[in-house]
């Protein structure tokens, strides 16, 4: 099995490469950024790529975006996301064609190199290797996105203005409706987003957070 590794930490990158080599895995390239990853996969055509999410230069989601690109440009290359973060922003694109040939493991939960190698082999063979915590987070994000889809266009307009920090009066003025109408729309938003009354959580803030989370996935 031939793999390419993309990891910004030199110690983790070289350590992982050596551990895999000891188990008979050929590491065709070990790079530190997303651009080098894309070039390495194009040059070596590995069976799989091990990719950290946060890579230079921005250390945000460069690795995940590169994984989406590889999924499209090199569908025969297995993708194993190996990170300490669970990022849902690009999940719909990464898993859009199904889970075959894709894995997502959390660094702190992998305690055995044999377990890691086994997961890598499954992904390279077109199988799946997903950490249960990742599955749970992806499922929760999917449910939230579906809840937002239940909102009417007017409710979405109201929520978008709420996300700007506007008061009910300001929302009403922007939409040329009464404050009472805005209150009814907000009540509908809370119901559809499954946000019951609570003494400890501010429903308005939670609604806005869900909107921003999903908007970020769509814009990406």
C-alpha cells in the first residue's frame, strides 16, 4: 500500500511516516501543506492519503478542502482525515457520493498503530473508517441543517436579520411588517428548530448560532 501524508507538525509527520514504514506501508510523500498534498497525490497516485484538517497557510480547514478536491479529482485514492478536530463544514461534499473510500479518525482516540493501519487499509480498499464521535457530530449537524430547511422564506429572512444583531423593532422595519408579526415568526423559528423555553439557554442566541453554522457550510 502506498500513501501520502499531509501533516503540518514535523514531529507527527515524520513519526507517522516511520511507524507506517515499519508496518510495510510505502510512504510516497510526507508534506506539510495543502498545495504540496495535491501535487504529491497527482505525482504519486497513492492508494490513500492521510490528511490533517488544519494545514498551512491558514491553519483552518485547508486540509479538508484539499480532501474534497482529491475526492473529485482522484476518486480511486482513499481519503483518511486524521485530526484532533471534528469539522462538519465540508462533510456534505466529502461524503456527498457516499462513505466508500473515506475515513475520519481523531488523533487522541487512536492508541494502536495496528488499528490505524487497519483503518488505512480499509479506506484504500474502498471501505470506511469513521470514529463514532465523528459520526455523532456529523449526524447532529445534518439534523440541524434539515431543521433550518423547514423554515419558511420569511422566517429565514427574520433569522438572517436576527443574526445581524437586530432587535425585533429593527427586523420589523427592515421587512416592513409589524413587531407582532416578527414575534410570531420568531416563535415559529423556535418551534421548528426544536428550541423549547429554557431558564438557562437563550433561544435567540441558539437559533442564530444554528443559522450561522449552516450558512458557513453553504458558503464554503
